[in-house]
C-alpha cells in the first residue's frame, strides 16, 4: 500500500487537541488579547496559524516530503472551499497537527498488531476446517487444471490456487471432509495468503476512518475493534474466500474515500491512481463473490453524488464535466469490466481438462474440455432407431434425463419408477430410441438402419431398467399443475402412454435429427403435454435430483427443449463432428447463468435450522469451524460479543445523533465552528459508512438462499468503522460541554481509554474462540471458557 | 366540491351572508336558515357513468367467474361462521365480500368447486358483486378529484376520469367478487385525502376538515392494507411523502417548536397509530365472527384450536391444566410441518439392518404419527417411584424436572442412545427400550424444559407449554426430523435425538394436547382408560392478542407452493400486456369474459411515463446548471404529480420482481391505475409549456381529441370480452386477437 497523500487537516492527538481547545473556549468567553497571545505562544510546533494552508510539521518523513511536493504541484492540499470560508479572526484555532511521529507510528502499530493477531497459531489446527474442504479443493483443481463448477466467480479460488502453487503445494491433497489431517501437504502457504489479506483489512479501515473523520482516536478505535474481534481473526486464518473478498471490498472503500479527498485537484496523478485503484478493487470484489456487487453499488452511488455535485458547480464548464464523467466511466465501468472478463478468460484457459463440473454446462461447452467424451467427438451424426442416447435439457444448468430403480413414494402420483434430471454423467442417463409400434430387436446387425425423423412417434426405453418413459394425468411431485413422468412397463412393454412425438425446433416434417445440434421437443401423444425439467429439486426420496414433468402449457422455453449428447449406434459410421465452438461471450454468459442458478438453488431444506439475518448483528449464533467433542481442537467462529454489542448499540446511538443533528441544522440552530465540523463528520462521513453497512446487510433479508453467519462480516467492517467515528464524535461532543479544559480532556481521553481497555479485556476473555480450545465444553466449570457462554445459542 | 370550474351554484334560499361572528349565535332569529350547496355537475355525471359502466347487468353471467371460486368459499365460511386461514392476505377484503353476502341473505350453502358452475337460486349474486362494483365505480370520480387536488386543470382531471372509466381491465375486475377494485378504491381514497389534507395545511391547520382528511388518510391506508398486503406499498409512499412534507416544515422558522411538535403528533396519531389500531380491529372482528372449528384447524397450535367451538375443543374441554406425575398425555410437535403429528410408538421394532447396511438397536420404533391413535398416549412417570397414577394431591411437573415417558399401550420407556437414527445418521435413534441383555443399558431419563416459561419454576401446562425434552445422558433433544420412514416404519415420520441442537427450532418443541390424570395402576384397566375419551369440564381461552399474533404469523409464513397456472405471467409481460386471463366462457356459445386492458390506454400510459421520465431528467440536469425552462410553480406541480402518480406506479409494480409467488395480470391493476393518471399530467404539461404558439396549441388539442376517440374505439371493440356479451362469432373473436400471446378461447365448430 503506498502511503496516502495527506489530507489537509491533520487529526489532533490528545495533547495538541486540548491546547487548541483552551484558547477557543476563552475566546468565546472573553476575547481578550492576552489570551490570544497566550494561545499563540502555546501553539504546537511554534508555527502560527496559516489560514490558507494547513501547518506542516517540520520533521519531514519521506512520505510527508512527497506529499508536500504533490501539494506544490497540484496546487493545494488545502481545505475545500466550503471549509475555508468560515470567518476566522486572527485568533481562530489553527488546524492542529499531531505530534510528528504519531500518525505513522500509529499506522505501524496497528498493522503490526493486526499481522501478529492473524498469523498467531496459523498452522493450528493441522486439519481441514469447515469450508476449506471446498475452497482448498478448488485451489487444487486450478493446480491440476481440471474443470469444476462453483457458485462463485473464479478470482478468489484462482488466487488460493496460485498461493498454493507458489508455496509448493502440489494439488494432491483430496480435501475430502473437514477434519482430514494435512499430514505432509503444505497448506500454510494458502492459509498464510488469506491471513495476509485479512491482516490488511485493519490498516485499510484505519486509513479510511482517518481520512473520513480526520481524527486519530476514531481511526485507532476502529482499528482496535477489528484487530481484537475474534470473528475477524478466525475468518482470516483459514483457506476461505471471505478474507479475499473483504480485502478487495475495503480496498475499494479506501480508494474511493482517498479519491474523494483528492477532489480539489482532479486529474492529478494521485487522483487517477486512487480512481483506477477503486476500479481494480471493484473488479476484484466482484470476481471473488457476487456479494461484491454491494460495494459496487456503494461506489456507484458515491460517484453519482459526486457527479451531481460537479454538475451544480457553475465554474466548471460542461466540457470539464464531460471529462470528469468520462474518467469515471473509464475507471469505474470499463476498467473493472475488462479485468472481470480477463479473470474469466484466465479461468477458462487454465481449466482445460474435463472434471467434476462438466455436467453443469451445455454440450457445446463440454466439447472444449480435454478428456470429456465430447472433446474431438466422433459419433454417428443422425439419430436412428436403436440408438443409445443421453438427452440434456437445454435450460442453463439443465440436467440429463435420468431414471433409476427407485419408485415415487406413496402419495406422490402413481407408484412407478422415478424419472428425474441429473447433473452428473451416469449410466442411468442412457436411453434407447425405439419405434412405438414394433418391438423388433434393433440391435440385430443385419436389420436395416432406419433414421428417426422430425414428427415421428417414438418410445424411449431406459437402458438400465428397461422401462419406458411414461406420462399420465397424475400430478407431478412438486409442480402440481404438471403431469408426472415415470418409468413404466416391464422389459420395454408398456402401454400407449409411453408414446412421444419427437419434434425439432424450426424444422419441417421428415427431416433427420442431428446429435448435439438439433433442439428437440418431446410431446406426449396421449395428453399433448411436453416433456420438461421444472428446475426444482426433489426431496430426499428423489436423491435431490431435479424434477422432470410433462407440462400442459405449451410455452416455448428452454425448460422443455432437449438435445442429444451421447449417441451410440454400432451400425452407423462415426463422423467427427465439429461441435459449434461457443464464443467466449457465450461461455461467459452461460457460466454466469449456471452460477446464478446454483446460488438460488441453495435453498434451505425443510426442518433445517438456518441462520437468519437478524441473528447476525446480535451475534446470536456462531459457526463451528473445527471440532465437536471435548477432546477435539475446537475453533468457533463468533464475534467478540463485547465488540459486536458495542457496534449494535452504536448504530442506534448514531441514528439518534444524526436525527438530532439534522433537525438542529434544519431548524437553523447556530452552531459553533467546531460543532459544525463535528456535525459534518457525523452526517457526511457517518452517512457514507452507514450506507455501506445497509447495502451489505439489508439485501440478505430478501435472499431466498441458505445464509450463514459469515455473510455478515463485510457489513461488520462498516459497522466497526461507524463505531469509531460515532464514539469519537460523541466523546468530543460531551467534552465540548465541560468548561474547564482539563476536565474535557480527561473525559475525552478517559472515555477513549475505557473503550480500548474494554475491547482488550474482552479479547483476553474470548481469544480461545479463535486460537482454539481443547478440553471440556464451556458448560463445565474447569473449561477456559467457563462462564463465558452468555447466550444459550453459543456452542463452545 | 372544491376548486374546479363549471360549478352550478344551487342556492336554496337566498340571503346576505353572515357578517359578524357574534351574530352567529342568534343569527337564526334574524335571518332565515340558509344552506348553500355547490354541485360539480361533471363530477356527478362521472359518478353516474362510472356506476353505469360497472353495475350494468351485474348478475350476468350467473355462474362462478374465475377467482370467485376462491373467494366464494371464504364467503360461505363466513356465513357459516367457520374458522379458516387464507394466506393470500388479511381478512378485511374477505369480510367486505361476506358483507355483500350477508346483505343478500346468503346462507353459505354453495359448493365453490369449479369455474363456470351455475349459481344455485340461494346465492345472491347481485349483492355479492355489488361492493366491488361500487368501489370500482367510485374510482372514476376519485381520479378526477386527485388531479384537481394536484392543481391540474378541469380538462386534465376530466381526461383522467374518463380514461379510468373506459379502462376495460378495471371494469372486468370490478364486476366480480374480487378484491382488486376494493384495493384500488382505498388506495386512491388515501391518496386523495392526503392531497386534500396537504392543501388545507397552508391555510387552516387543525381545522375540522384538516383533521377529517388527515384521519381519512390513515383510515383508507389501513383499509387498503387490510384488503391486500399490496396496499402496504402505497401506505409507505404516503408515509414517505408526509415525512418529506414535514421535513420541509421543520425548516420553516416561523413555526414554533411547540406547534411543530403538535403537527408531528397529529400525523403520528393519524398515520401510524390509528391505522395500526384499525388493522387490529379487522382481526378482532374476523376472529369474533369465526368461532367454529373448520378445515384449516390443524394449521394452528393446539391452544388456538382449543379456543374454537367444536373440533379439538370438544376433546380438550375440561382437561386438567397442570401436567402431573402419572398424567396420561399425547404430545404434538409444535412445528406442524410437513404435517401435524403426535409422538407415537408401536410394537414393531427397528429392522436389524437398514437397506444401506447400517445396523440399528432393533428396539421398538418411536415415530411421529399424523393421526389420532391410542398409541399416541404416554404416561409421565417419576423416575424415583414405581406408580403410574396421579397421587392425591397431584404433584405437578415443573421446568427442569427429570421424568420418564412410558408408552401407554406397551409400557416401554422412551429411550435414546448413541445409535444412528434410521434416516438422519447424524442424530441419535429414539426408541422404546427393550432389554436384550446386551451391553446397551436403558437411558430413559429426560429433562423437561419449558421453552416459553415465565419463571424457572413454571409448571408444565397442557396445550400452553412448549416443551423440549433433553436426554439426561447424552443431552440430545427429542426432535422431529421431518423425513418419512420407509415401508418398515409404515411411512410415519422419523423422530430423532438431535445432539447438535442448534438453538431454538420448533421441530424440537412438543406440547401436550390431550391430557388426563391416570387412575388405573393395572395395565388392562389402563388400556381401557386410554381408549376412553377424556372428560371433565373446564374451558380455557386465549387472549385476543395471542390469537392475533398467531394468525398473523401463520398468514405471513404459510407458503402455498408456487404453482404454475395456465394464465400466470411474469411481471415483465404486464407493461406491454402480453398476457390476458380468461375469466369465464359460456358453456355453449362463444360468449366469454377476459381480463384484458384497453390497449390504447396502456400504450399511452407507457408513453406518458417514459416521456415524464425523460422530461424530468432533462429539466433536472438543466436546473442543476441554473437554466430554468419552466416557471418554478409549474416545476413544483410537475414534481408533485410525478411523485404521486409515477411513485404510485413504481411502488405498486416494482416489488413484484422480488416476489416468488405465482403472478397474474390483475396484480398490475393498482400500478396501471396510477400510470393512467400520469397521462393527462403529461398532456397538460405539453400543451402548457411546450406548445408555444396558438396554432401549435390547437393542433395539439385536435391530436388529443383524435387520440381520445381511439381510446373510446378500443374500449368499444373489446367491450364484448369485458362484459361477456354479446356472444361473438369465431371470426370476430379471431379478429380481436391483436397479439399472438393472448389466449382467446375459440370453440371448434
């Protein structure tokens, strides 16, 4: 992270602050000259107040020096005009500067603590924890270049794979289930990478708050909250997508804030740097999880607000405005889009071997994967009677027509054999095409080949069970308005409900049917319904495969269209088919559709206890990362309750303060300049952060998919930043009411110290949650966590 | 009637006006009593036309039309006072429909089973359809008034009313026993009263009419929400508008803090507290009306069922309240999903090996059984004592007590142990213990935890207490897994001991439903006792709030399966009206009724909305650069009209994209009503501000007239499908199929 270019007003630290306060107070009460002189004498660093320019400390660190140069070049790291305006007599308070070394030292301290807390006991436990089983496995897939399917975009897993590759992990560990020991495999590289990104969150948050509130205590408070939150620590220590997501998310927020504070010198190098960094981080966030969309929204809203402001600035010509607009479009739309697409290009380029994810994608896509049976495929081109085929549903992520020996349970339509759609390749996906009226053995090599034509009436026999594809007027198991589809008959003899008319979309009668290419519709002859896949997942009795129905509503959707994928017919010559190679854009679209499907398919099952969004801010229930029993090494993802409840209370407090401030301003109450600045921080900076919190939290209430506790952590980052800003403002406000400066300073410093000590002590209490507990459960008095199970719903 | 031209002043008695306020008290002695009435004839005419268009031959067709089949059954249930739960919305709309039935003297005896079925003679079709038709008709004058209150010209207001009048879809929807027209009426009423209130605000705060309109806003809002939850969105819109207006008042330095507070309190009272109270009162009336048990009973908890006449109450009346050692009880699972069931056991044992090769304990099965059965009875036993009868005085079981549960018929003890359950291998098997003399000791102690307790010494109460059974040895919790067992378990539901009990879930809670104090120590006698019904006579009632919370919760959480319907559509289809709904088809002729909008109006409404959006954006950007195209007051008008009409459209339409339920075209009607109101707004704006010359103005007026005749023409063309008469020939029907996606029914000859 490059050192940020310094903003104009530097945050006051304890001592400097009180010195500023004294004269200001006195000036209000008795504006006498001796007082003013006294103030001047005591001004920090002996510098006088320079109204147009923030005072600079004499000690010049390199970063400071460069900033100064930038200031000279860019014209001004000055106050924006609005803040310069207030009438300031000769005795106006100076822009206070902190003691020269405070800020970088604070940043260094915060970063150091953050890294120490995240890297402490990183190797423990040396077995697979929670979702490492997924993401570690996916990292391995990248190393082995096998194709897989996941509901998240690829960047996060690619980075994990890369980290593993660089640190010498060879991709051979199977990551089968949580609790498997890593043994000799090198897993620390991947964990270390995640921990590294997770550690960066703290300095990011620190800098963001510093930039927004110009207050060192606020920034420090935020940093301490994040450093000592057990939840953040735990989530950063394992091979998960969350630290990567949050890294990009905070990166985007930080660069956005930095870019905003460069607003007074647009098109300068640092402005461009932060603007494009925002774009890059957005692409990163979107590339890890779709939740990144929320931060895109946040930045988008901020940009619109920004542009609106610029448009109202009449000193700016329309041409200049156009330049501003163009720069943002370029950096915040085109740049991220390009990066995002590039990510997928790399993803598809790396994963070029057939793997477990093939079945989720269309036949055309599969033909590109080395090792897939459609790769350089050579099959008989036209469908003939007696052919053995698999049929794939044409909806995105549609499955293969499938059947197995199991029957529909009692009460679900007729008790006949189940027919489903199945996403994986399997022998039970094979069907034989037969004529509807004759039962001659077509496998006899001497019989003549007869092709299937558009409009023919056929029978489909399931190869493994010799039952015919059958439908009748019983209601389908889930989609009650459709008809049930079953396997019926013995050894291929069924009844007239087994007849289906085969039609190709957009063809005339009599034409042949091509494998892979033709889009086929199967119409049930007796009832006139169309074979389709509803996309709903069957309950346990159906092995959670996808429902297949016969729909009487003849709507033209991909749900009711199929194509033939495998085709085996020994009597026909195999022809090398050039399957239509899908273009990159098509692949991109398809993989997104599949991901979205997959995401919305993660529905909670009946009777399953799921985490609800309202549980999260109150820290109602954690997640078990590792270990169940007393002898296990147990890690439990749970926020530090003191910190989380502090955050929760602060949100309420913040609302109160905001309403009070807004109403006061609207009523035209005269505020002192100090209070004005305070209210600006509360309304503007706090508002931005609150918006971020809302955007990362509220949408979960509308999501139908299964939710987990860790989904709240991005919102928690915002909540923590809000806590820092709010408490700082609140303490300043309270201190402002106390007249003797010493008391005010004591109140302010004491309040701050109390909060920090509270956080430290609670971390001391709860640290075993992150760093592991062995021994009796918390309910047992001899446990280290005894007495700390404050809520019954916590399980440690 | 206010603020419009073309007024006829009908003066009944002429006289000079009162001059002095002091004279008023005794004025009637000096002067004759005078009533001055102004009647807006156009408004009256619009109302009459509205009534005519909606009430004309209301009884036709005398058959069940579309969703009447759905709402009709609720009307019948109201007439018979039988309790039901309808998850589609709150009860106020249903009650209004039932009011129609009540006025017509309907006895509720009609089988609502099929669309198109002829009504029998006892069904008062006219009164049943009257209220929705009246509500639909009154929307016409309401539209006029809303535009007038938005300070648009009489002409624009007239246009809006006529467009609503000639909107085929609104007519169709109003003429049958359906809720949308009532909903639209209340929505429009709420908007109108708020506008009236707001216009009075400037001159006469806290006057009588100010209060009247403010209160009416709240009342209309809660009625709208009470009819359908869709009304909530308009309510929110009005709350937001009120909030915005109040925010401007805060900035007004002329108002003192006290009067500001008064204003705030008045609004909070009228717009929040009164609507909430009214909403509660709908449920109060609903529950007061429906006191008999009925087909939906089993959705509710035992306590609720017991409060209804008949049904469970007949069984549970007079049961002892406190469960004591020796009590005979049935235990119902609180979740009620996938179906209600009771803890059950029978002599069959778990198979030694399951299909997948896993082994079991081979002890007696424990399941959850969805029917009443003698095998559902259990006896609460004190582990320290042998007796199975209730001592005198009874020793009640309290929270935290440890008990054994004895199965009444087989006298085996409820047990769980470290054996995987048949279908949920992560949980423990629950069985009734059979001692096979192998190293598997009985572990049959359970701790009773009352979840909804008030104190830690609460007594376990029949029906009221929701109880968790925690196994003493393994701290597993007795839970309904929801899976149904295979053949060997008679497809009953699986019960397991959940070790990883993740917090609170209803599947782990049980409540005592039937209960009596056991008296027979002998097994034979006890069997007889178990077979006999419970009897004793004390009744017990739930408070209204408890009933309300439960019913409200059930309405909100009860999920009908999202089924595809032949006429269901997606929200995107509505804008362009790519879909229709066939409501009714004459059994023999081609006469039919469709929900089909006026194509001309819908297209114009879309155009108007688009134009409004573009113009607003244009003005807004230009204003930001300090270029003012239109005068400030015209801009305020334009924004206000857009906020109400465009906002109304947006809040009533956009939420459907987030909903995961079956959607129909009629869901769009509230939104389209608002969209139609936008047409005259845009037209007047165009003529006032964009047609600069007189020539342009008159050309524009001519265009508007031509366009309006087109609207009228389309209305006439489709009116056979709106009113269901006259019957059209197949060729005519085919000609009406203007879009390929419309589903117009043509009989094969």
